[in-house]
């Protein structure tokens, strides 16, 4: 249409990617959260407020399927890069830092109250896989099998994370270090 419109959001916007859904959802890395714009709804109504949403990352600590900031534990760290999965519609983001982590979000039926998050720390001195030492995930991508790929900028490695290898996905022991078996770390050639 040769038009350009600014959409004011209630969250910071940085990296973004379109989902594989009929709403043409645009997911946006929002610093301390994952935001989105339903572009189909926005194109039809022009209503920027009704067309957007966001979720801050929390563990569903009590397992009730709802996020209550008074009860549930906030997942520490920001988001960098965001990528919808072509396999199951979940949304992933890198959370840089030491060692850093990958975050997985499913919006549920009534976000933000129903947003479910999982966190998978990059292995660094994890007793279950002591041979793996990586840190600082940055940009991510997801292949058609749902495997997440990221560059570990701090440890000069290419990493893949396969959630299907995890024995535990949620619950009281799923606090980040619970799935080192999902990670594969490959060093980049040359000096690092």
C-alpha cells in the first residue's frame, strides 16, 4: 500500500519476528518481556491498544496455570532476540548474561495471566554435564524440528538446544539448570 504507520506500544521494542499464524502476529523482544502485535487485527481496526499484548517471564511456581506476581517467581534477566517456533507456535528468546538462558513462552488463552514460561540455562559447571561450559547467548533461530540455535558470544561457540531431549519441562525442579541434556555446544574454529 506504500504506507508506513507507527504503532505505539506499551513496551520497549527491539528485535522482532512474525509468527506462523493466521493473525500475522509480530513478536517483539521488549527488554524484560516478550510483546506482540496482532497485525491482522490492527489492519482491520486501527486499534493499537486492543491489538497488542505482552508477558513478563515468570515460573508458574504453584502450578495453577496462572501467573500471579505475588506468588510466582520472576525469571531474572532480560530478553534479546525473539523467535516463534514453526513447530508448535511457542515463542523463544535469548536471555544474555552469565551463563545466560533461553526462555520459552506459550501465551495461553488469557495473556498475560496465562503466559507460561520455561527457562533453560546455558550449561556452565552443571554437575550433570560438567564437560559443557558456555555462556552469553545472543541471536537465536529455530529450525523446522523445533531445535533452537544460538551463538554463545562469550564462550565462542555455536549452541543448539533440543527441548525434546529434556526429562523435566515444568514443576518445582524446572528452575533453569534442569535440562543440560538438551544442549549441544560446538566451538567456532580459530582464535576466540
